[in-house]
């Protein structure tokens, strides 16, 4: 019809994406740096042709019914567990994501967490700033060697494979547990496939890189943590609910495992009174796995390109539910 589409953007995003939205649509954006309130989201989505949203926005049947004109929900994330995809599919609404863009950046962050936890970097920084450093001591803040240790990777997708590549530089033995075996990567990276229980038992470090699905929710619970070495360190940069957080807190508190490095939590933001934050053998980050200027800029651009393609009648490049697409465009 030639009319300029109406778009709602649920947060200010990097200009690589916002610029494209500004140039091609009539748009509104939630300006505050906190999740858009539910009532505002429902109201603004109701009049929108397109929605550009984040992981912090719940896109469910209620919202989709309130916004019958939606032609696309473009999620600025690789994961889309915030979206009820079957509900969207049933209503014929395309869902898109931003795959592949944050692989190496998140792998870098996983390694930063692993190294910080193993060598007690955050604890040592705090120790120094608090004026507690009195002398060099042979027993001060002893950590765990990374080189020649065993790394277990749970979920060998794109990010898991990049973590494995980095581990080779530390001459580590690398195990992986994954739904699908990857013989080509086994040959390329010298990694070994293992059952999850065996991986947990044998690894000095366990790094989680599986998506959140009904099958992986609570994958690492009290039983699995009990299989780890007393010195073992758990790293999670995937999704918080993959790990039973109370069970992890108890294992850390009782020193049944050596430590943990976490970028994700069951509820985000994690509450300041959460007992997990009182422990000195855990490093916690505010979900910054993809938080570099370049990567977030690429994510914003891809999300905007998905959005604008659908609004122009073209198939979005990164369509999560392709069965809904009936457009004739490329």
C-alpha cells in the first residue's frame, strides 16, 4: 500500500540498527535503560506492524493477540527463549534472531570468566583495594592451573567449538557432551566425545554452551554437581536455568566444587540479597557475553535488517519459524 510501517523498539539499541529503523519506518522506542513495562509493551505493540525486541521482553500469546497487525517480531539475540514461537507460528507471525554474530565474543567472555575464577582475579583485586596486601606470601590466594588441565564443554555448537579452539592454546585435554556427535571437530580440534556424567567426573573445568530447551532446563543439578571434582570449576555463559541455582549455591557454599563463573542466572537481574552473591568462590557478571561495541552493533544491524525485510514483503534472512513465511520475495 506504500504506507510507512509502524515499528516499536523495546530499548535504545546501537545506531547501526536504529539508523536503519529511523530511515525506513515510523517508530517509537522505549528510551529508559530497563525493560519496557508489560502494560506499555502491550499498548505499543497493539498498533505496530513490526516489533524489535530483546531477551528481556516476553512475547507470548497475550501480546500476539493484542497486536493482530504484527508482521514480524525481530529479536536482537541469538536465543529466543523469551518468545513463545509456537504461539507466533499459530498466528502466522514470523520470528527472527541474530545467529552467528556473537560466537567468538561470547567464547572470549567464557574464557575471561574461566581464567578469572581459576586464578581468583576478582578476589585478588578486592584484596588489594581493601589494603589487605601486606607482603608476598607463598600461600596467598592460590588458584588453579589452566594449562594441561581437562576442559569439559557441554554443548558443542558454534560457541562451544570456539571455546575448544581457545583451549588448545593451553594444551588442555578437551571433552565434550552434545546431543549430536561432531566427528569433524573431533579430528580438527583433537577433542573427545563423552557422556555428560563422565565429562563432569573427569573435567577440571566445565563450560556450558547448550541452548535452553525443555530438555536442558535444570540439566546441571545437585546430582550432576556431586559428580564434579572438589576442585572443579563451573562456567555458565549460556542460560541461567540450565543450572539449578540453589543446588549450585549449596555446592559452592559447602566447597563440594571449587568455584563458578556465571554470566547468567535463573532470574535476571540476580537479586542483591541472593546467597550466591555472598560467596567468595564465584565470579558473577551481569549477562555481558556479547557486550562489545562491535558485536552489539552487528546484532542491532541484523535485527533491523530482519525487521525491515519482513515489512517489505521479503523473507527475513534469519527466520526462526520458516513455516509461517508465505511471502513471494527473496
